[in-house]
C-alpha cells in the first residue's frame, strides 16, 4: 500500500511538471540558433557585470523635516585674511537680539597677503571645483561619499620663511552663537561693548590705511568636517578703494550627514554676494568693511547614503537573464518565420517547409535504427 501511494504521489507530481523534457531526437540545432545563443550569452554576461557595478554603488537620499533644536549653540568656523594690519581691524558678531558675541575664540595673526606659487595653485584648484559644483550639483553627492578621501582643504602653509613685510591680518578660529539671525562684521578698529550697543574704535586709524581686500580660506557653520568644500572657500576680493563695503548674505540650513565614512551634524548654506563703494555725497551710505549676514532656515536636511539590498540585486539579475533568454528566443523564431514566408513567396533558394524537414529527419532516424536482414536469410 505504501508503494502504491508513493507511486501515485510521484505520478501526481510528474503531471504538475511545468518544464517538460523533450527527447533529443526531436531537437534540431542550427547555425543561426547558435549565433543567437552566443549573442544572448554575451549580452547576459555584459548586463550582469554592469548590474553588479550598480549594486556596489551607492546614492544619497535627502529627507526634509522641521528643525526643532532651537536651544543649542551654532558654531561658526572662520579663516579670513584681510589686507590690513591686525591692530587696525576688529571682528565681532551681533545677533538679532542685539546680543554681542565675544570674539575671544578668534585669533589675530599677522600674515602676508600675497600667496606663494603653491598656495596660488591650491586656490585655483579650489575655485575650479567651486565652479563645477555650481554647474553640476550632482558632484556634491560625490563629495559627500568620498569627502575628498579625507584630504585637507585648508590653505597649505608657506614653503619657507619670507622676508616680505607682514601687511595683512589672518583672523581664524571658531565662535559659538545663538541659532538666530546674526551679523559677522570685520571693520576698522577694535570692537567695544557698551549699554547702548557696540562700537569700533576707529578714530586712531588713518583713512589712507583702509584696505578691505580679503581672502576667505574657510567659512563654515557647525561641526567642521575635513574634505567638505563650502561655497565661500577660496573666495578672494581685491579692491583699490578705501571706502569699499563687502556684504555676504547667507542662509544656513541644518544638515545631518550619515554616510559609510562619517556621521555628523553640520550645516550647509547658500550665499549671495554684494559689494559697493561708500560715497555719502552720492547717497551710498554705510561703513567700510566685510559684513557676513546669516539667517537660519527652519528646515533640516538629512543626507543618508543608501545601498541596494542583496535580494533586489538577485531579482534584477534574474530579470535580466530571463528577459534576454525569452526575447532572443522569440526574435529568433520570428525571424525564421519571416525567412520561410519570404522564401516560399518569392521562391528564393531551395525552399523546403520545416514540417517536411522534420518528418524526413524522423524517417531517417527510424531507417537508421531498423535492423538489417542478412543476405543468407531466406525470404518468405
């Protein structure tokens, strides 16, 4: 009974076979079919390799949400060189609440404004990257994923000690401010704070020494990440007027960066530049200096690096192999059918229907397999 039930189960499973086997005697090979098979296998291998590279690659996913963190402090990283002596300039930050932020975190270092050939090459390369970033926004994703291989983006130091006079002042460091709109300004005189606001002591500085030509080697908000290039890095402004005002209007966007290399809370920003000459007689009022006015965005951007899961790669790979196999089979059959119709209609070449060819092939197999009678066997 067990054997009978087992045979019935096997017969039932055999009837459900969706892939019936064809006897080799009914299979006919051809040169055209072999050619199509080679093309199909080559296409499968090529697309499978390309799909593997797609599987290994990653892409950046951007998500937007409301920034609810309004009580923490915002870090501003500054590295600006001004073409004036350090005793003649001062930098401070005044936020929207008229709160003067102390600039104790900033250092004033006498420097040479002119760059060495190596430093000039670095600046030109940085400006070239900045221009490409403005034209091709997709390059920002490459920077996020590679972070320039962790390479430094700061201005390289001078190769040797120069005998040139120190005619500039490098203001660098970082300060913590409230997460509200504010104004970073670098102007003539050291800043002082008083109950009515703040002021700069500029009475003892000669007007002929005013020169606000400057170079922004680095300006960023939030955690400083090596390898990330900010919009104002490498910016250089040269003026020949003593009454020049430079203004930078910045919108800061909180950004949470999660990649395979780094996970950090930083800030992106966009900037609009403006400059003009102060001429009170012509109605152009203001104060000579460098003014960076920043404002905080209410949205936070989360940038995360995504990778294709393994199961999706396998499904796409099976789709490629099965799709090419089925498509090439249908195309081969369609081309063969059209060739038979054309040969039959126009009598091109020696035409023989495929049905007759298969029948003759089967008869030849039967005749070949039939036993031959010996010559000495008597006939009935």
